[in-house]
C-alpha cells in the first residue's frame, strides 16, 4: 500500500469532488425536465463548495503539519480502496446516471466517514464528518429524484 499522507488524502478528496462536479454537469445535459436540470445544477454547486473547503485545508500548512500526527491512525483504517469504480459510459441515460450517482455518493459518504474517524478530534475530522453527512444527503436526494423521474415518465 502506498504511503498515505494527509496531502494525498486531501488530493484524493479534491479529485472526488471534481469528478462529482463533472458528473452533475454532464447529467444536466441528459435531463429533460427543467426541475431536474435545476436539481443537478444545485448538486454541482455543492460539490464545488466541498472542493473549495478541501483546498482551504490544503493551503493551511500549520494545520497540515498538525494533521500529519494522525497519519498512522488513518493508515490503519485502510481507507484507500473506497473509490474504485469511476466509470460511466458516455451514452448512459438519465436513469442510469441517477443510479450510478447515488452509489457514488454512498461510497463517498463511507470514505469521508472513515476519514472523520481517523482524524477524530481534529478540525479536518470535523470537516470530513460534515462532508460525509452532506454526501449522504446527496444520495437521498438522488434516490428521490429517481423515483420522481419514473412518476413523471410513466
Ligand atoms: Fe462532495
Ligand atoms: Fe455529493
């Protein structure tokens, strides 16, 4: 297993947030309903805010040094394998995207939750705990959108 530094953790989380934004931006083009487009735009904006929070943490060198002391604990949790599946075919329809996105939010929730545990009692731990809850809320919203989508279509 590669060495898991706090910088690496934050870089990975930033990548996750960038991919989430790309996913919800692409999905806007596949959604026919204006309310669905608006919903997805809102999700993309929230993922952008997540990314900005993580960038702020990355820039705070003093905080990074402090977090470095908790690396061992994070490493012991073996959290690197959470975000494996990142492929979605380009011709995926809206329903497929919603299912994929909901699963992805669940993985992100679990990943951030692990980080929150590993970094417990640090500011970063609190940030990841909050991010985890927001990703879980995204999963729930996507599932609701999925249900409503079929009601609208059928
Ligand atoms: Fe996010
Ligand atoms: Fe999310």
